[in-house]
């Protein structure tokens, strides 16, 4: 299962830069809808696109591996 660690990366960005980053500001920087940002932050298993991942990584100045986490499904 792949999980999105958006909240963790928002916090990491804020610690690195000292800039407070709200969902609204992240939406403005990425061009994504605020609702998409909120969904990704609250539903870590949300199925998103690579284009969205790309925009988030650019805005948060992080790598894909920082934003996404993979763990095999228990049922596999």
C-alpha cells in the first residue's frame, strides 16, 4: 500500500524554511484545489496522480520518497 505523508512534509517544510504553510497557500503554490490538498492530508491512502505528486514535491522542496511511503499489503 502506498500512503501519502503530506502533513509530515508540510511540517518538515515549515521546520526547514521557517515559513508557515497553510493548505490554502499550498494550493496557491501548486495550482491544485484546496479540497484536493485537504483530502490528501486527511486520507493518506487517497489515489492521486503523478502530476499531483510532482506539484507537491516541487512546492514542498522534497523528493517523491519523502512524500510517499510504500508497505506491502498484509493480504499479499
